[in-house]
């Protein structure tokens, strides 16, 4: 079930990008990255739920991985020079 939701979310995201390009709307990098991170989160959640371990450990592992990825993204963004 979770993998199906992740695949549908991926198809929706790709369709949304194509729609924005065809309508000539601006497509900013942070919007695309936000969408990709949501889709990646759905795949990660589906992956951990498909493992053969107890449900509570699956949820805990996916939450901890999400926190680690958010912290990593914040550190990487902080190291990049700020634009005036």
C-alpha cells in the first residue's frame, strides 16, 4: 500500500512539473527540491514499513531518518554562501 502511494505521488509530482512548464509558470529550485523531498520521504516511509520488523521500530526508524535528513539539509544550506 505504501509503495503504491509513493509511486502515485511520484507520478503526480512529474505531472505537476510538466503542467507548470507547459503553462510557462516559473519553476523555482526550492519548490522542485521540496517536492522531491516529499516524494523521497514517501519512498523512505514505504521502505521502512515493508521491512519485517515490529511496527513501532519501523515508525521510529523512519522518524529518526527524517530528522537526520532535515539536519543534514540545514547544515548543507548553512555552508553555502548567502546571496545579497
